[in-house]
C-alpha cells in the first residue's frame, strides 16, 4: 500500500496553525499600536479600513486553511477504516487520501506564506524588528513548505489528473 500521507498532513496542519497565529499577532499588533501610518485615513489603527481589510483577509485565510486540513484529514480516517476491506479498496482510499493531502499542502502552504507576508502590511517596518520576532511566521511557513516542495506535488497531481499516472509510492505522498 502507498505510504499514508500522515507526515504531509501534519506539516500542513502546522502551517494552518501558523496562519491562525499570524491572525492573532496582527490583531494584537493593531491594538498595541499607539498610532497608525502617517498617511492612513484613520487616527487609530483599529479604525483603519485597510488594516481591517487585511485582518479580514487573514481571518478568511485561517478559516480556509483549517477547513482544507480538516477535509483532507477525513481521508486519514477513511484510510484507517479501510483496513481489512481488501487491497483494492485500501489502494483506492489511499490514492484519494494522498491526492487530498497533496492538494491541501499546495493551498495551505501558499496561504501561510501569503498570510505571513500580510502581517508586514499590518505592522510596517516595525514588524521586522528582531525583538518582535514576527518574521518567524514567514520563516517557519517557508521551512515547512520546503519539505517535499510543492512543485513536485503539483506536478504529480497534474500528471494524475491528465494521464492517470499513479502518485509516487515513496516519500510523503
């Protein structure tokens, strides 16, 4: 049976958690700011519609990432339940689960990197201060995304969709 995508799902789940942390840190950063940007349309950061929009996008990204991870994780439950249903059923469920995990990784990794970048839009240059350590979100998301890089997953998923080529049975598929 192909390698179950547990490692991929774990890493994808961590990136979804990073997005949630970015949202939390962006909200905290806005509440702690004594002033907003010089050219902002509001006196207080919490009242700035552009910052509100950015936090709204971060919230949507966190929701989407968490929903995608939970949907893909359902496949892991189906895979566990398939034990003993015969090799053909197990292989079919393993393929569907691996496809879901690969697709989830592609989207959640992208959302994590975009979200971590949006945090810099909220805080401006002060977000890059070493003492705030807010750049850790981008670094951590980038590191996780670099494990079993997405372009290999995307190519394998595309080859499956176009040609029906089975996914690799080694590695984190």
